[in-house]
């Protein structure tokens, strides 16, 4: 007998995925914001609207490994990946035509502001000088 408290394919935050203009969105809130931004772009308030833009916060971390052949002769050093890069993927990036500034937006609810997200938000400000606008 299955436990009735859980839905089989429920998402982490109970968000419903949806498709608008052939683009898949993680939530209805994100899709609605996309439609609002498309109207603003059509009206000339914003320009260069982009979706799912990746910002590298911390690059890959490598170490050099010294290698030796069977006869003890040194071989070419090998780069070994220690840690993978850390990235922030913004929901929307656009240029505000009034201020000529690049705006980075994230469609968030109070529940989805995880500790990981808060750290990435601070790293965005530190590395790029960009404040993430939460809508």
C-alpha cells in the first residue's frame, strides 16, 4: 500500500512546470514574469532580454601532479581537477533602457531562498558588482 501523503512526481517546492512560446519554465511564476518582460521589451522599456544566463562565480580548481616513467625519468606534469566550477544561472538578464544598466532577475518565492542561493547572490555582487533582483 502506497503512502498517500506524497505525490509521485512532485517537485521540490511544488512548482508546476509550464511551456510558453516553446520555452520550458520551472514554475508558473517564472513564465508569467517572462510574459511581463516580453511586453516591456516590445514597449521599448528594456532590451536584450536573455534567459538562463550562466555566471561563473568560482573557476575550476586544479593541482599539478608530477609523473614519472618506469625508468624514473620525469614525464609531462598532469593537471588534476580538484573542484568543479561554481556557477549562478540567472532566470532573466536584460538592459534597462532608462538607466542603461544590466539587470539580473531571479523569479523567487520566500521558500526557495536557500542558503546556497544566498551565498551565490553575495558572490555575484562581489565578483561582478551585480545585485540580483528578486521578483
